[in-house]
């Protein structure tokens, strides 16, 4: 009669730890109007969730203290109201609380595909894939023959950015936090060059060497020192889609911004932040392009899967630490 629930037990000051999460038994949810009861199969952990752990105003409300963590997920419907557009046994995708049995708003979920791999619908074929597509093509305006540099290149968004840029005929460079990731980018995903930002002496020199013709599009996932280094190597009229700044998400007080922003003027560079949620109208075109590239073997889907509902906090902490290659997922149940 009770269901396991993972809550926010304390707001982190600096890096997230296991102590920031609570694991409790709560009363099973009771069906009410406009709601579904679902069992999660996969839960997504995403960097933006770190911001929701802070008590700060943003584009999305903070998690409430003592209440369940919430993330994107794919779940099986186990109870519905009569007249619902969903049926028991349906697969749904959307935002859901971290509960083994969850009450979700019908309007907060949509049908998930039983044909496509479930994990990929939360990764390369879902929100992170659309982020890469919109950031690279709509905001970054990447053109064939141009040099595209992407940071956090082995992650969910970055790995798709690099592959889409290769499909588009760009010269592609990535940075990542381990030698294994660098090897993966070059050998598995066909990046033209890649470097380990943690071990190079100087990111600016590493970028100059990796990008002999300079950078035309810098897809920024990390901000901080990498953004500063990339600005030095950008060409005139370069574009910088600001997707994320993960290097600052865990710091207790924000680092000063890049010291060289005057380069934006000298080189007439356009730097533009964007949110994927503003671009849901592009999902249809992205989904059809991505399905074609997947079938042609041009788009590879990579995931790091952590098993077990109770390990969701560990998966999230691991994501922020860089444990993942591709999309970090929690597999709650196989069926
Ligand atoms: N604007 C939007 O709408 C939107 C949507 C989705 C995601 N995002 C942003 O896009 C970025 C990537 O998200 P994702 O879901 O694809 O995550 P991800 O890249 O799969 O995972 C995060 C990665 O960030 C790297 N990282 C952690 N700390 C770092 C640091 N101090 N400096 C540099 N890299 C660090 C780690 O890889 P390494 O081993 O390489 O360090 C880690 O694997 C995040 O900044 C996220 O907030 C934005």
C-alpha cells in the first residue's frame, strides 16, 4: 500500500551528495480527475535538475524541499479514469515524480513509441537530440565546410551535435573530460579532432591546433574556461549557441565570466542563449530527420544506464561528475 519515493531532503551548497536526497515510503497514489497512475520504466537525469535543487527563480520552478524529485521519464500506465485518451498498458513519456507508483497529470505526458528504443526517446531521439538540432542549425546556423567545436562532446547533447555536424559536412572538434571519451569521439563518432580539457596544458593552444581554420560555430555546453579559450579561436562572424554552462552548476558562488568578451565586437560574433522548450515546433522535422539518419547508420545512440530506482540519485551525481558517455539514464524496470 506504499510506494518508494525519492525526495529533495536538503538543498546542496556546492556539489550534490547522496545526503541531499531522501528515500521514503509514501501512501500509494489515488486516481483523481485528469490524472493517470503510472510505473516508471526509465527516468532521465539531466544537468538542468541541478538548478532546480537551488531555491532560485529560473525558467522552471525549484524542487520543493521534502517533496519528490521530478524528471522526464517513460512509464507504463497502470490505472486510468474512464474516458481517458490513455489505456492501461500504454507507454507514456513526460515529466514524472521519482516514485515507483506515480500520479501524473494526463496533460503532462504524451504517448511514447513502443517501436523506438525507450532510452533513445529520452536521449538522442528526444529532448537532448532536439537541443542539439536546434542549437546547431537554428541558433548556430552551421554551414557545410565550417568548423564546429562542441564541449561536453561525449554527453547526451554534445554527442548528437558532433554527429549532426559531421552529417552536415562540417569539420568537427570536441572536448571531453577523459582520454576514453576523446578516443570514443574520434574512433566511434568520427570527430576530426578532440582533446581532454582536464589534461591539456592550455585549452586555447589545444583549440588552435585542433581547429587549423579557426572556429565558426562553438556549441557551448560548459561555459567557464572553455568558453574563454574558444572566443580567442573564433573566426569573424562566428556563432556561439549558449546551450549550457555546466562548469558553474556546482559552484557555491558564480565564477566571473570570460575576460575576453570584447572579442565579440572585434570579430562581430553572435552569442545566443536558447532553451529547447521554446522550440518544440521543430520536433516533427527533427524526429523524421533523426529516424532517417538512424536507419542509415549515420546517427549512433549511446547511453550509460544505471539500474534500479534507488540508484537515481547516484546516477544524477555521476552525470554531474562526468561518469556518462551519451545519455545518462536510470532503468527502473525492463517491462
Ligand atoms: N538550453 C537547453 O535547452 C538545454 C537542453 C539540454 C541540455 N542543456 C545543457 O547542455 C549541457 C549538456 O547537457 P547533457 O544533458 O547533454 O549532459 P551530458 O553532457 O550528457 O552530461 C554532462 C557532462 O558535462 C560534463 N561536465 C561536468 N562538469 C564539467 C565541468 N566542470 N566542465 C566541463 N564539463 C563538465 C561531463 O562530461 P566530461 O567528462 O566531458 O567532463 C558530463 O558528462 C548542459 O550544460 C545542460 O545544462 C541545455
